[in-house]
C-alpha cells in the first residue's frame, strides 16, 4: 500500500513536469490560443451588447470590427512606444555608456558594488535590454495569428455551446460550464481592473514627465501603461527608464531625483489605494502567489508569460478548486477559503437539482 502511494506520487510529479515541458515547448501554438481565449472572454459582453442591434451576422460583424479596432490601436501604440525606446537607446548608447562609467567610478570610490567586472559591464546590460525588446517584438509578431483565431472563433462559441449541451450529462455540463464561466469572469475582472489602473498610471506618468520638461513624456506614459500589466515588478521597472534618461537630459542629481521621487509617489499611491479598491471586486491572489506566478510564467513564456501570469494562475486555481484531489492546492495558492466550499460535492448537489 505504501509503495503504491509513493509510486502514484512519483507518477504525478513526472506527469506535472511533462506538462510544464510541453507548455514551454508549445509556446508558438499555445500562447496565441490562450491570448485568443482571453480576448474572446473579455470581449463577449460587446457581443451581448451588439446582439440587440440586428441579425446575428451583423452582431458578429460589429463585434469583430470594434474588437479589431481596439486591439489594433492597443498593440499599435505599444509597438510605437517600443520602437521609440529602441531607437533612442541606440542613438544615445554613448551617453548611457558614459553614465554607466560615471556610476562605476562613484561606486568604486564609495565602496559600493559596481556593474562591471564579472557581471559583464555595460555590454551585458545593453544585451539584456535588447533581449527584452526582442522578446516583446516576438509577442507582437504573433498578434496576426491571434487576430485570425479570434475572428474565426467568435462565431463558433454558440455552436460549441450547443454541442456541449448535447454531448454531456447534466452534472458534467454544470461542472464544466461553471468552471469556464468563472474563468471568463476572472479574466474580464482582471483585465478591467488592470486597464483602469494602467490608464491612470500612464496618464499621470505622462503628466509628471511633461510638467518637468522630460523628453519623450508620451513614451514614458505609454511605457508605464504597458508595464503596469506586469504585476509588482512592472511598477518598479517603469520608474527606471525615465530616471536614467533624466540623468542624460538634465545632468546632475537634482532633476533625476525629482523625476524618481514623482514616479515613486505615483506608483505607491496607485498600488496602496486605487489598486486595492479595485482588487476587492476582481481577481484576488496573495502577493506571494503573484510574484511566484510571474517568475514561473515569465520563465515559461517570457514577456507573454509575464503579461498573462495573473489570469493564467487564476484560471489554474479555479480549475483545481473543482476537484477534490487538487482543491487543497487551490486553497493554498489562491488563498481563498471559499474554495473549500466549492467542488464536487456542491456540483453534485446543484447538478441533481438541475435534473
């Protein structure tokens, strides 16, 4: 008996590792599918709104037009911002190198660690920046595939629902439909919450940079808008580029410190006041879970994984909460005691009522 338990646990671990490897290797196929699912789930309220305008064909056409216009604008702005940042980095590479060397001399004189020597110095940092920008452009290159999947997938949702109702028993149908519905709701609430906080972050970042006379104020606003989609770490990263640029543009320490202080106050205000108010109505995951999910999905799918870390983890927690064997994992990772009350027992009871 004991040997069977050990064997089953080892098999479960091996199966989990195999799934992780498959997800990592299958990035070119799985990532566009997941993004498409998130977009369809998020945009389905638009379909409900347009359904009262005319025929189903007209409803789908209007939904697709609105969706494509919004997504094109969103990713077009991101592409423009990334292009400007990359061009500016190349144009001012010598200035960044000089700033890097100045910091090295100052740090060495004051006994502080320097970013040189074994670490690889400025070339290593520059290579890292290019790698991140390259990964971001790779994600953008998949948007054509995502658009095709979304356009073709939208009309298939009602057909899939009819097949689903026809092929599955009442209890199974309830469990699956409830799970999919909760995942869609989690995605919508998370994206709505993040869009609001990102818009506020981008707008105030632009206003602060513009008020101080910092060049590329619009780009810093867009960059902070985008980075706000990466939980916790994105807010920290968004402070660094405008601060470093302030050293090059203004020189000295006063203006860079003013730029830095303003962005820090902005991020702290949004993180400690606005975000918690919105989070109470949306996806709620413990901070430790968010950090670990960001590291895990970032390792799996790079930039795309960082952007999708929270919704992917929320969907995983929802699925695990529906099964007795994995419900403890959902409670531990999700930090939601309500998961203890959901699952097979409740599903069976409600499924029986549905009969």
